[in-house]
C-alpha cells in the first residue's frame, strides 16, 4: 500500500514539474505576443502643435501635434477597428520641444508625412497621444514613381466574402512587428472628405509600395478581397485584404 501511494505521489510530482517547466518555456513567447511594437506613417495637413497642461511644467515636458488625415477632412472618432490609432482624425502624436518644435512650426498648415513609433518613450508618458514622432517632412507630389502598379499576394486562407476596388488616398500605414508580421492601412475614399476605410496587408513588397504612395499623397486605386478571418458567438468577422495598388494619373483627377 505504501509502495502504491509513493508511486502515485511520484507520478503526480513528475506531472506537476512538467507543467511548471512548460509554463516557464511558453511564458516568454506569450508575453512577446502581447508586446505592442509598431512603426507607422501618417499623411495629411499639420493642423496643430502645442503643449497641454502647461501649468505642470516639471512633470509634463511632452508636446502634442495633430494631422488632419488626407485632403480636406474633418475631425471624427470611430470605434471598433483595430488598431485604434488608425481611426481617429486628427491623428495625434507626441514629441519633445527641443527635437521637433521649430521644424513643425515652420511647416504647420502644409501637407506633411509623419513617421512615428509606438510605444512612446518614458519621457513622453504625460502626452495624451500614444504615438511618438520619429521624423517629419513635406509631402512631395512631384515624385515620379518608378512603378505605378503593384500586384501583391494575399496569404490568408480565409474564404472570400466579397471583393472590389476603392479610389482615394492612403493616409495611414502601420507595421506591426509581431510574430505574424502584418500591416494595417487606412485610406481616404475619394479626393477629399470624411469617409475612410481600413485594410490589412500581409505582403511586405506591397507594404513598401503603399508607403511610397502615401509619401506622395498620390491618388490610387486599391483592389481588395474581403476575407473571413474567424467566427464566434457574435457571427462572422471579416477583414479587407489588399491585393494590388495602382497609382492613377494625378492630373486627370485634380
């Protein structure tokens, strides 16, 4: 009887040890998948720079900037899309005065490209925006692209629900540096206005082509395929995957 109890106890201890070891091994992978580490681009009119809560200068050294995305758009906040910083207009970012204030003051009112990253540095924790400014420069509409049409790949195996083409400007692109490596893109529909649509890309070369189009504020045709990504108790969930981007003749539509 003692032998049997000892044997059962030994097996239980062994199994428990395996569970602990497995959890120790898998913990870093799980933690890594939760870390938000993104790089992005936003394009539009630089509409504001300043510092909120200026009375508390010792704790608040961060400045905030705002870009109205695309061309002649208005402020709005929408919910339910991922990631959230793609769906707020104006687009907000943080910076420290010594690095960027004078440069931004010179180009306020102009169409600019904002390069940013998230998470922001600890020095900017008092800023209400989540994105930290990395670089800023003017939109260059005089760039002559080497390639005006790029056909990419869609690597998801989800069933196609619908497909189509949208016309407008690419205003925001995010590169998510996670294990899956995917890209999010926002597009202003039409030449101007407040209608925006959000897309996903999983092709690196197509992502780079989209970034170049954003830097030019080019009018483009975006071909997409709506794919089923998962299903839960609330029904189906779909995303719009970009399959190709075509830069159109700018003079024809201006």
